[in-house]
């Protein structure tokens, strides 16, 4: 009788542990990951790229960088629920450099910081 009770208790504890949620890497203030870091290279356009000033890419922010939009650019925010912010671009040695948003009423312009 004691063995059956002990076995039932062990099964109950095992089931509770198996069904318990695992640890989550999501920030508790950002449970959906809207503010996580994402690759946003295709979100930017260099000023000399085709269609940057007149054409298909006029809605994209301009990046003033020695690499243009050819090197990886990462930003926080999903662009829908949380605006794009805290951007950085990687150089040829994979070192991240800050991109600062310049005040511009017409179109966002990001400046590569050395």
C-alpha cells in the first residue's frame, strides 16, 4: 500500500515537472520580442543607390556610411509595434559601430560613427 502511494506521488511530481514551462529567453518587459535586435540591412538605402532619392526606395531611411548598405545593419524594434532604434553597422572586421539618427523632418538619416 505504501509503495503504491509513493509511486503515485512520484508519477504526479514527474508529470508536474514535465508539463511545467521551461525557461524563456524573452525579456519580461518585452514578451513578444518587439524590441529585440534584428537584421535590418534591407531597411536602409545609401544616397547613391539607384532609386534612393527618386524612385522605389524613397520611403527607406538613408545611411551615410563608408559601406553604404552593403554591410550588416542591426537595429532594435520590429518597425510596426516598436519603432526602429539603436542601430549599428558592422565593419569589415565585424566590429559594430553605432548609427546615429540625425534630425531631419523629411526622411530619417543615419550616420555611421567611427
